């Protein structure tokens, strides 16, 4: 195996200042395979430990992270660029709550679950489900939430008895190493949680390394390549592939509240959130007043370095993402959209800053209404009826989340059932990610599978059914030695179980009784 010194390196940089934060060695394919092999060896004993023993380091992780919240939050703010307060709200607190959830739910989730038998032929059996770990779970994590996303996924994997090998984004490797250090300080056994840093080659190596399940968060294009590579070895995957989340502002909505939600939902983490408000549809009678409110609030936002306590919107992660935002905005303007505020880079702050932008009079054919922008842009479009709003909301290849704004909760929940998305919030945005009990994932091109909640725990386990016969010394009625009358007897038994009238069920029972006492069974 090549020495670490021979590997290429990643240089992590603060996207706000360009400052080099540190170098990290890239893991070669051989090193990835070695990490997975060590994880597999560690997992064998970890999964055999009594659950209270497995929970001890996870409880400790919660305490250690809480005590180190400022250090972790500042690390996230420096490497990912987001404001420190957002690092606390959307990363640290989310991870803390996930740890609390996993510890609280583990006993009931992993307890054998009895399975009742309704078929009379099977009443002499006792069956139950077991949830058992996959083994080694590979996680390929994104840069936009580089702490909370892999922490939530790793906690679910660890509590259910798996080991984890994490490949972080090449833009945020230091935060992943910080997470690894927190687990080590919490007493997690060695090699149960490992980080393999690198670029695409490292991620490809992880897919082919022999992991037993893969959890990927990233773009649709990369997710499709991951799915193809995983399919070659029937590797089960969870894919979270982003969104183009619609916000529907109905006729009875509170404009002040809804506009504040739109501004935060579109610009939190500089719009680099899979749950961002990327399409906003407003009832026509509210349209102009809603736009006025959004523009006034967007102009008040403080853009700057995430380490500045006054900052509300930080930088984009890198130039490539900023150029995508520029392309989408320029395309919309060339097709007739109105620029109300923003629409430009902020070079006086740094090369990765883009002004919070509000666009009006967009239409559904513009790139900014069809492709994931992943930047600080709020495109707004009017609608004339709820049916039109639903049609527009569902007119997307994505289906991660959506929001509906109305004073009538019943009305909002009724419309929510008709939106094609994994999550629909009524009178809130984005916050669903912070609800540990709620599953996170989407439909259509937004991905496959779910994380968070008991559904997320299910993703980390194989379901095994165990069945014990309660009369082991009795030969079963359906075994060989059928005989000439057996077919008619089973016909009668079928009538006894499923006949539509009491008379037919009774006749069937009488004609089939002899089957249970027939001689000549092998």
C-alpha cells in the first residue's frame, strides 16, 4: 500500500477569504480498501456488543459536541463559509438532536418485532422480525452541510451496529476530520468511523471497496453515475440528489410572514441548500405587495464573512457554483424576467460573493425555474388559481420538498397531499431537516430512500424474518403423501377461509377436516 506521504493533497480554503485552512492527504484506492477492511473487522465486535454498550459512546458524543459547540461551529463557518449562527442552527443542533433521537429510539427499534399469522394453516408458528446491520456503510457527503448531513447518517448507522467510512467533499475535508475526532473523544472504538478524503477517484474507490451499503448526497448527474456503479455489484444505495423546491403563497396568506420565509428560505447558506426555496408562486392579488416586501427585506441583509457576527449571508462555496447562478440569472433576464434587487457579484467582499437576488415575472420555461440553481436567488411568479399553482409546483423533475402558505391549515394540508414531494411544510420552510423524527428524502430526480427518523434507521438495517414452529413433532398437513382426495380437501379448506357466505365457509370446513388427519404423509 502506498505511504500517505505519496498521496496527493487537498488544500482546504475559506471561501470568504481564500485563506488556506490546511492540507489533507487524499486516500488512494488501496487506502480506501484498507479503511473498509479495518472497518469490517471493527464492526464484527461492535455489532455483537449489547445495545447499552453501543449507546454509551453515542451519549458521550452528544455531551462532547455540546461542550465543543463553539469550536465546531466556527470550524464550519470558516470552511463552508456560512454564518456562525447558521452553523449552530443547521449543523450542530441538528447533529445533537439526531444523537438524542438515536439513543432514545434504539431499544424499541431494534427489539424483535412479533409478526401475527392470520392464515389458519400457520397458526402453529411464532414469527418475528429482526433488524440487523449491513456491516460497513459508505457515506459520500456534500459540502453545503458538511457536518450535520454525515453526522446524522453516521449516527443512524452506528447505533444499528454498522461501521462507517466517510468520504467528505473535497471542499470541506477538515470538518469531516473534526467529526471523526469527536467520535474518538467520545470513546467510539477505533476504526468504526473513518474518513477517506479525496476527489472523484476516492468516491469511486469507496463504491467498489466492498462496503455493504452506500449513502450519497449530491447532484443528480453524479448520483446517476453512483447508482450505475452500485448496480454493477447490487450495492444498495440511498440517494439524496437535491431539489427545486416550490413555495406556494395562497390568497389568504400573511404577506409579511410569507415574504420573510421566502427570503430566509431562498438565502439561508447563500441558497446552497437542497431544501432552498428555488421557485416561488404567489397568488396574483398578493403578487406586487409580496415582491415589495421581499425586495425591502433582501436589501437589509448583511452579506459578508461568516465569522462576522453581523453576517447573514455568506459566500458561495467556489467559483464554479457562482457561475451557475450567474448563468441562470442572465438567462432569466434575457427572456424577460425583471431584476428587482441583486443580480451581481460582490468582488469588494471576495471572489465568491453574490448579492441576494429577487427576480419577478419569471416563467416556467426559464432555466432558473427548471434547473437547480443552488444560490442566493428568489424567482417569483404569479398564479391565478390553486389548481394552476399545483400544476406549476409539480412541473419539475425534482420532488424533494415544498411549502404552502395559508391561514387555513386544513386547506394547506389538503393541497399538501397533492404535491409531488417527499416533504411538504405548511407555513414553514427548510426546518423539516431539523426534525429528527421526520424522514428526509424525495421523489422523482430528488433521489431514492430516506434518512432521518425511524425510516432512516430502517435504511441502515437488513430485515430478517425468523419463524419457529410450535409443534415440531407434527408432520405438516401440506407435506407429500397427497393422495387422491387431498385436492378436494384443500378446495374445501380454501372455501372455509375465503368463502363469501357463512354456509359455504361451513361446508368447506367440514369437507376439508379430513385433510388434517390423513394418513400416508411422508
